[in-house]
C-alpha cells in the first residue's frame, strides 16, 4: 500500500502528513529513489527484532506492544505511522542502517557522516561475509518490493573501497570454505559448538538451525527470543523460554568442560 502511495502526489502528501520522517524532507522526497529507499526500503517503522526488550515501558517499544498497535482497526498505514512516531529516530532524517525496520531486518551495513563506527562491519561485508538483505520484486520480502536492490546494498564496496562484486563473491566463497559454512563438521571435523538462535532474530538465517547435525554440534531455537537475548542480564520479566535457554546452555557447556 505504501509503495502505491509513493507513486501519486496525493499519496506522497498523505505519507508526509502521517510520518514525521517524510514530513521533515517534504513529500517530493518520495519521488526520488534515495528517498523511497530511506523511507520504505527496509520498512517504515522500527521493529526490535534484533534487540527486543519485554521489560521496556515506552509506547511501542517492544514486539508485543507493537503487535498490539498493529492489529487495531483496519488502517494499517495509520497503525504503522503510530509505531513510527515512537521510533527512536522518528523525527530525524532517515538513515541507511535499518536492521530492525518493521517486518524484519535489513539495511545498509554502514553509516554516513562523521560517525563511522559501523563501517567496520561494512568493510567485512565487502571482504568476508556479504549478507546484503535485498527486497526484490517477486520475492517473499514484506517491504515495498523493488526499492532495496543489490546495487543499493553493495555499491559502497566499489565506491569506498574499490572492491568489485566479483571480488565480494570470491570473498564469500573463501569465508564459507574457511569456516565450513553450514557443515563445519565435514570440512574441519568441528565439535562442541552449540548453535543457539532466537526465532525472531533476523541473523538466525545465517546459523545452523534444528535439527542439529551431530551430538557434538547441537542446536537450540529459543521461542520469542531476539538476537542473543539469553546473554542479557537476567530480569524478572524474562520469558520462561529465555530462562530455560540459559539453563540448557550452562548445562551443555558444563558437560563439555567435564570431558576435558
């Protein structure tokens, strides 16, 4: 629906009136590919799939409260605007880094401007991992499809570092060969690795998921958990699955240490 709205003058004006981020730029911003990419390429509102905190107290600050907002009535775009208004950067110019945009994860792996901390990860995507989350037409991506393309995601490798797409592909293949990809036991006879993932963690797609391959490479999928939530300080609000995950991890590591 937002993709359609961005194609008309009235639709763009309505989005500018509903979403502070668009209003800060002006409706005509959505005529440009850059504007559409920044606003809707990775979702239009922050969704904490990588850092959900059920103990938060603000409006629309965790997955549960956002879901409650999103199922109210039939005005889905209006509901999105409500969530976006409570997003951390709701009134600031949009940023490329958007690993928690509503509906999942994605975004360019770097920042622009004076603060360049995330460029370390950007460099690694160019030279080791890839991991460019696109939203192609005809895919299962639930953002506005056809906006966030591979050229938008990996173009900085060439412009900033002089690394071509062919070199990126070669580096990804080299990384998979070095670590064994999803079968380190076959490539390196790897043992005693516990693959623990939350089922709402976008990064879990790159991990080894249940069922595990061998007794020495067990897996665990934690229901309702975001990115490595079991490593966070314990809180009374922790779900029982998080508490159980901590116990299982401790038990598994203790067992392996006892074998030493």
